[in-house]
C-alpha cells in the first residue's frame, strides 16, 4: 500500500450550528496537556487556513478545550498565533461595531458591537505567560474566539429577531448544500 502523502498538515472537520458541542463550556488546559496542545494546534491552524478563516477555537472542531488559533494578517505574510487558556483581563468602555462571520455558521454575517479594545492574557505554545492588546479586527477576533470557549456565538450578541433570522437562513443553506 503506498504511503499517504504527508506534505500537508491534516485538517479537521468543523462543526456547524446547531451542533450541541458548540454550546458547551470548554475546560482549561493544564500541565499535563502539553502533548495534546502540540498535536492539536498545527491541525487547528491548518484547518483555519484551509477554510479559510482568521480564527478557530477548539470547540469548533469538537474539542472542549480552552485553545484558540488566529491569524489576522494577509495571506502573503502569515502570523499564526496559538492562545492557550486565553482570558480577557481588561476591556474598553468604548465600543466598536464590525461585521462578523463564523466558520461554524458558514455564509452568515452580521454587525456585532463589542468593546473596542481588549487586553488578553494567555499561555503560548511553550507555556510562557503572555499578554496581548487588541483593537479593531484583532479585538473583535479575540473576543469572538474566546466567546467560543464559553459556548457563545456571535449571533448571541444580536437581537432575538436578527439571531433567529440568521439561524433559519443557515439551516436552509446547509440543507440545500446537503441536497447538492
Ligand atoms: Ni466563530
């Protein structure tokens, strides 16, 4: 049997709403999880780039772990980030509104209002404590991905009317895709 081509990192299937695993609170990673993180992070990055997307949280690939990957840079100069146990430790009173989408709600977009700037504490791949401050796209992306770790989706920030409209449209789109 020929060996499979191993030139590219394996990608993982992304869960779509209404998969219940997207609604669970993910568990923090601990000292014993180094191997899990090192195995999962490259696959999550490969999955995110292939989608393509700018952020992916572990619950979106069915892993209930507080692990996020993101890269908001243009494709020509990738800057992959891996955030272990990220948490928002400060946020601005000022808010900003921008259009968001989500790999778990393919094809659906809406304006979401969030704090304009956030400070996030996390561990990097080596286990070192780090902090990052984000504004604009990075701020929204950090908040969106950290939301995923608590089972929160961008549509939860919308009115019930708007949310239900998007969820109905998503269900319809996914159904018509299945029919091919
Ligand atoms: Ni998302």
